[in-house]
């Protein structure tokens, strides 16, 4: 999608949201002000900004479609066609992000625009996601989850229960501090359980261990627990 088309799509979804969800319209207007003065050529060079804009337009379109359905039964039919992780995003976390203040949004928005954001664990997350699908589970990944909610992936397995996960290579020196910040962020967004997994990239066996842990704890971790492994 071209940068100008993305901008026009964003403006169009703002107008639609004004008649359906004023909080969503307000959030989208904030995003529009952030990018409106960026020239199309410059915007096309900003990979992560474009990725975020495409996601927010898609998610807003989906949410508005759900909100305009005339009955709970019709909404349930839409949700039934989603994976458990997708359902959790659209029914819980994305609406919460729209309706609640996001203390990190201004900071990471600046970093995205300045090109200071990188996905260092992208290859790991891709491998984890592929293995989760291969094992019959599901996952969901969004910029908002990563940057606002300290969640690299939402994962589900046999019991169709969504689990928010952060995967990190943080050193032992900062491990506890980062874990506590992660717990605080999840609690701020009323995320009721999560898994914090720290791995050694030099350990070639960590991937299998990680996937097994995500699938197992997606089914078994109780509400109110924020587990750190190993």
C-alpha cells in the first residue's frame, strides 16, 4: 500500500469512527496529526511507522464492523471465526487501548518516527510463532502489544485461553528490574496472567523449551500469576 493511500484510508476510518466510537476517532485523530506532515516519500522509508499504520487501520476497520452489528449473536458469530488470540485482541485489549490513557504511546511514537525502533528478536519470534502453529496453537502480534503492553506475543493452545508473553535476552543484572516493570505494565492494562521468558541466545536448545513452555502455560497458568522462566 502506498503512503498516500494509507493516509487517505486513515482519514476515511476517522470519519467512520466519529459516528460509531468517539474514543476510537479521537485516538485515530491523534495518530493522523502525528503523520499528516510527513511527505509520502519520507513515510515510505519508515518501515515500522508504515507497519503500525497498516495495523491500526485494519484493526479499527474490524472493530467498527463488529460494533455496527445489530445483535450480540451477530457479534458472537464474528468472534467465533477468529482464533482465541485474535478474539482476545479485538474484544479486550484493543478496546482497552482505545479507551484508556497510554503512558508509553508518546514515547514509542517518537522512536518509531525517528527510526530508533528495532525488532532484535524478530527471527526468534518468527520461529516461535511458526512452531506454535505447527503444534496446533495460535498467536497474535501487534506493535501496540509490544510497545505499550510489554507483550511480544499472545499465545493460546488447546484450552483456547490467551496468554501474554514477553521474550527477552536481558542480562542477569537487570533481569529482576525488567520483570517487575513487565508485571506493572500488564497490571496497568488489566492483563490477568502472563509469562516472562529469558533465554540465552547461545543455547541452541532454548527454542524448543520456549515453545513447550508457552503452550503448556497457556493452558495451565492461573489468573493473577505473572510467571518468569527459567
